[in-house]
């Protein structure tokens, strides 16, 4: 059943009071997966992953997604929460690609040509750390082993400080049609605080270059909550970003987890806006981007009206996986490289996070799976429900019943108390056809999703291993 959204899920001016923020801004998952990674087990290893892949191979003809992680950077920024390796060591990327090719070969032998690759994404790290020959080598390694349709979405993350004209030209020649550029903030003082010196001219030049090269979608990544950010300077950054007219924007909350990410200890926490002051930065970005014609997508993305993400959200068919928000309806996603996470055959699988064990496993002819999980029927129902909330701000009771044979109020009877409280807060509206997240609730959508997370029940506040929800 294809239901079209109404105006209740379009952004509008909402008042987020200090009291709401103090009560609801707490650690919580971002729900790129359900169950979330802390609930996964090291008992899920290469044999279990192989069984999931064999199940995925039986879905002949269904679209498939592929993520490739390139971990290398020339220098690691202080805010970074990704699994990255700062290195200038000669040959390190070549050895890494040797092993990614081994992994691609093992995947292709199981999946054969039964699943067309409708979506490919290279993330990092800095994928444009690779030189021209290495970029072409990696793409060819994929093209030799998988069927890539002409209309496939092929995207890459790029750093304006290191990406060259020749690289952009080559990427377009290979078939890349979407590109995401890391910016974070254009203010030089904020850049000095986070150890990322990137001039506005570098960013503008790469946006222009990508547009002239024919990229269909250009995304810019920003982060709020960084040291030294103030309302005035942040508004200036947003204004200048709007002038560049990217097709999409991601405005991420700074996930400050210094106990987990040792590089973040270089940040001066005393200069980091928190609570209501931090949210005010996001509210400024939201107001300015929507006033400039962008539509709010999910919890932290924005897109121009012509963008396929906007159309997908209007039609309530937006999807989300470890590559972000997408309109590509792939039922499975395989992943290559250290720390890469696949969602395949009713399970999740994450590779080893360090080079040595990753290399050792592949050299021995086995997948480098370090942990993962198989989804239970209950996990499947909760994952679908959480995704509908996070992507489309709506849960259709009819779709839930058609997909899983359960009635919402019967199945989620244990969640009704929390949901009724969210209704009183003005976060959701409860109708006979479904549960809809209202504009105020969209700010706290992670909190709403947490009501469906059984791993959090009975444990008090979620642990600080999660970033804060606002």
C-alpha cells in the first residue's frame, strides 16, 4: 500500500523549550541498525555471515547495495568519530586494496550475478586518499565481479583539501554520479579548534568542479556542537553554504565520546555548546535551509525539492541503512573493508576494525567478520517500525499488519504508555490508520524510536557510549 504523506510531516516552525531539551536530550542510538551494535555478539562470525549471504543469493534479481570502507586519511581531525587511519606510509593503500579484492571475490562467488548492484558507496576515512590508479583499480574490481546497471546510484565521500581535478574527472568517467563533501564549518576559528583547516575557497571550488563534471547529486556535511561555534558565526556558515546550492545537506550533531574516540580528547569541551545552546545551532540551520527552499529529510538531512530523497519522503518510501538516507530499496547491503557493516540475509555483520586481523582472515580464505547478529521475528518487526519513524515519520498500521500479521496496539502493548506520553507532549498524533510524528516530535525522533528498543528496557538511562539525541 503506497500512502502519500500530508502536510503533518512537513517542517514548520516549532518551539522547543528549554524544559523539553533538558528532559529529553540524553544518550541514545541513532538507529542505523536495529538491534543496535552494542547488542551484537562476537559469537556471530564468518560461518554465520556466510549463511546470511547464501540466503541473500537466493533472492535472485532483487537489488543489492555495496559499501566499501577506505579508512586512510593524511591527518585525523579532532572531532572524527569514524574508523580512520592517519598515515603517509607508502604502499599501505595498495596492500589494503589487495585484501578488499579478496573480499569482493569471496562475495561474488556466493552472490554470483544474481543480484544487480543498484547502489555503491565508498566511505572513509578519505576515499580520495587513493591515487588515480588505485581509484580505477578498485572500481574495476567491483565491475568485474558484479552486475552494475546503468541507473545505479554510485557515490563517494571526498575531502576538498585533497581531492584533485583529475580525480573528479576520473570518478565521473567511471560512473560515479553522487558525491559527498566534508565541510563541518567554514569558520577558521572553529576549524583551528578541530584541527581541520579547509578554506571556503577550497570547498566552493570542489562544489563547482563536481557540478561542471556532471554529478547529479552533491551533498555537503556540516556538524553542530563543535568548540567555538556561536549563533552568529554559524549563521554566517549556513548562509555561505546556501550560496553554494548543494543538492543535499547533512547537519550532524557532534557525537562527543572521548572515552571511546581518543582523538576527541584534543577538543576543548569547555568551548563546546551543549543542551539548549547546542540545539539552537541546529534550529538556526533548519530555519535557514527550509527558508531557502530545502526540505527537511529525516532527523538531520535536507534536500532540494527536485531531489529523489524529497520525493521518496513525500511518498513515504524513504529508506535508511549504514550509508545514510536513500531512495534505493535494496533488501541487502554487503560491505568490504575494516569495520564495514553489512546488512544481509536477515542479519548484520561487522568486519574486524584493525588491519592485521582483517588481513589475516582474508589471507586464510575466510570472511573477516568480528561480530554481528541474526534478527529474530521480533527484531524484524521492531526494525521496520523504527525505520518508518526515523525515515518517514509515520507508521502505517495497515502496512504493519500486511507485512508481519500483527496489530500495532496488540503487539506494542508494552510501549503504549510511552507513546501516549509522547502524544501528550505533542510529539506524535495517534489515528486509526497509523502513528505520525509531528514537527515537534521530529526533533526528538530518536527518543520516540527508543520506546521500541527492548535492549534499553529496564536499564535506566542509556549508557554514554551513545551520542546525545539532540
